[in-house]
C-alpha cells in the first residue's frame, strides 16, 4: 500500500478516471453509469496507523511504569520471599511466548487488531481483578496467593504477547524506507 502523496495521487487519478467513465456512459443515452459516483475508490489512511500504534504503546507503557515496578512489593506484602518473587518473573517470559503463539494463531481467524484489543482488554481486567482481590483479603492465605500469582502471570503474558502482532500491523502500513523511524 502506498503512503502519503502517492496514495492521494492514485486516489485522485481513480476519481478522474471514474468521472470520465461516468461522462462517457451518460453521453451514450439513457444508460446508467457503469461505475460508482465520483468518490475516490480508496481512502488510504495508512499514515495514521503508526501514530495510533505509537500512542497506544505509549499509553500502556506509562500505565505499566506506574504499576509494574510495585509488583515485587505487592507480592512481598502477600508473604512471598524474594526468591519466590523471582521465580514468578522467570515464569512470565515462558507464558508470554506461549500466549504469543496462541495470539498469532487466533489472529488468523479473528484478525490482528481484534486479537490485540481482546488480549489487552483481558489483561486490563485481570489487573483490576488483582486489585479487587487484594482489597478484601485480611491476611495472606495460600489459595488467595496462588490465585493472585496466576492472575499476575496471565495478565503480564496477555499484555506483552501482542508485540509481534503490533509489529506486523506496523510493518504493513509503513514503507520500507521509513521503517527505521518506528
């Protein structure tokens, strides 16, 4: 897909071609035009995709920066040792890899953008559920701790497994000579 001025020029050329075709068809008598009205056939807004993805990534990064650094303290307050917390952080990349593979396969059926939105929404809801679960707990209990750790691992995996899909969408909408900017 062409970006910028090339796409606009192509749209204008298609519109002019459609206008000429409509005029020729209407001059031939009462026959209806053979093409659609003089609206450009293709609206190329590919230039906006990188900016939208960047804005989304920036928003999630700022949100993560306000929460992620406090998770070790959160788990320590639940009664976990530093070694146990580090084991959680060792498990997260494995879950991310598995979920990334599942997300890629799922995107073939539902679409990349739809899967990215779905996974991010589920990840956000899991973060909210962690906060709600911790509010009602008077003291650390083993079942609650296991549930909190499981939710955290799944939340982190879901929020971070979308990067391959984001990059593929980005590369589809940025010309090769401008990809280093993104």
